[in-house]
């Protein structure tokens, strides 16, 4: 007789634990390398100024969040844009923002890790990641991007790869590089 209350308690505990396990499993599916922190509009403007985006460019924003950098670039210059973000909520938000801005014909957002994304057709790449992520991403950028591709980073450098330009906007810094011929950095 005493086994039944124990079994009911065990069943109840299992039922309560399953939703928690399910939520944890969903979170594990989307492993974010960086938190979403929107880039201020004045910093977006400075990034696009340094990149000199034109209608002939294809701009990729790695870790695109709500899509503001790609959308701004496309609206200002007529370029094509691609945002890459692993978070499905950010992709949904970015698509809504692109629709509201009237640029869905020139921009797309891909839910994927930027480490796995095919970025070879980019002529401009924008980043607002973290220093260690920039350093992990640097070999991919140098290997996959064509010489002359412009890279602009909000707040974070790329180690010993000296930027060609650097600008401070309030408490923010914009770094600018151009992928060198052969994707090799000059020896120090």
C-alpha cells in the first residue's frame, strides 16, 4: 500500500522535470557566442562610412541581431545585404525590421552560426562580437574573403592585425581593415 503514494510522487516529479529538461534542451540547441547588444545608430553610421558601402557591395553582418546594420547599409547605398545570426528570435525580428524598412528584396537573414556561414561573396563584413570571438573568426575571414574586402568591427580589435583606421564615437570604437592580398598578414 505504501508503494502507491511513492509512485504517484515519482510520477509527479518526473512530469514536472520533463518541461524543465525540454527547455534546457532547446537552449542547448542555440549556443550563442555573444549576447545581443544593439549597435547605436551613430556607430552604425560610422561603420558604414568607414566601409564606404556602394550599390555594388554585398555586405554581411556576422551576428546580425535585429538587422540594423545590414538594413541601414541597404537603405543608404542600394547594396545587397546578408545578416547571419544563430538566434531564431533575432532572425524573426530582423525580417520584420527589413519588411518595415521596405528592403526585403535586397536583404536576407540566415539563421546559422557565423563560423559555418558561407561568406565568400561578401565585399564588406561588419562585426560586433567579442575580442576572443573576433580572434577565432579571423582565420576564416582571411581564408574565405577576397583581397580588398572591407571589415569593420564595433568596439573590438583583431589582435596583432593593425587596423587601417580607428575612430572613437563616445564610448565606442570602430575598427576598419582591408583583407590583404593572399589573405596573409604582414610579418611583424
